[in-house]
């Protein structure tokens, strides 16, 4: 089955830019979605279809996808961005959805 | 406004069957492109996709759990039900349901708050 690989943790200073990667075989041909999950809360969709933002999500959140890596970029990081982030794809070749292992973002 | 709410037992015994219900509002599961999925999360661990059902009754299951899962919908009651047989301690976790739409490439744009299920004798 398809596997998505994320770094367990990423740190960023306030005001700087954080990049969270999601690796998968030829992931560039798939639509990648990203979710933010804060402790004790349900996940929230922050990016869908590689780079589109749902309404209400700040422009500081952006996404890209090419080759074997998709990336979630958070510009001008804030303390409120501290959370776990998960990537997600639908692998239609194998007819199933997959989530990455998650990345804990620390803003310090 | 789309909302979803999960309900079900908080405690099940090993080998029992789990039935969790997702009751939703703000959309119809008869609308083309709309789906409802189930995702779970063991304590302190990552999200795991379980199943997805579409407006046309098209169903998809996690390959590793396919033999234990059944997803159904009741459009008149605005509910989606997931059953999981032969429960084990490793199935302990929070079970979420979420709204999906093919317009947004099957992303899960709205989630319920989740229901915690513990498997223990």
C-alpha cells in the first residue's frame, strides 16, 4: 500500500517560515491535503488539492507538490500555529486513502 | 452550516462488534459528489483512514481492515454507520467522521468532534 513519510517534528522561530514535507512515490500526480490538529481537538483542513485554502484559513498557509514531495509552508509563524500536521492522499491506484504519520510543529 | 456528531459506546470488550453512528446536518447524502468518511486515532498516534461512503452508495475501505468493516448510510435519518467486528485493544482510540466532497478532491473539510472508544475486558 501507499506510504506517506513526514518528519516527526519541525521547529520554527516566531515570524519565520516553517516547511513541513510529505514524501511519497510520485506523489506529484496525486492531490495532497493537509490538516492541522491541536491537542484535544479534531483535525482542521488547512490546504486541499495541493495548494488551495478553505475559507477562513490565513494566506500564511500555502502548499506545493511535485515529484516525490509535497510541502506545507507556514509563513510568519505564530504561537497559535503549534500543532500536529498531517498530509493525506487518495491513492486511486490501490483504491484507498492514506494519512502521513504527522509532524509536530513547535514555534519557539 | 455543516456539522457532524459521532456517537457510540465508550467501552467495548475484546471480540465484540463496535457500532458507531455519525449524525450530520447542513448537507444531504443524496447530493452528487458528497461523501462521509470515518477516521480513527489511537491515543498519541497518527490519524488512520477507515472507510468512505458516497452519495451513490459507492463504498471504500482500508485494505488492512476491510474484512472487519461495514459502512452504511440512512439518508432519511441523515446518518452514516460504521461497524467493526472482532474488536481488540489496538482498536482503542478516537473515532471521527468527516464530510467529503469531490469538488474538493475528496478532502475531509468538516470533522466531527470524535468519540473515544476503549477496548477492554
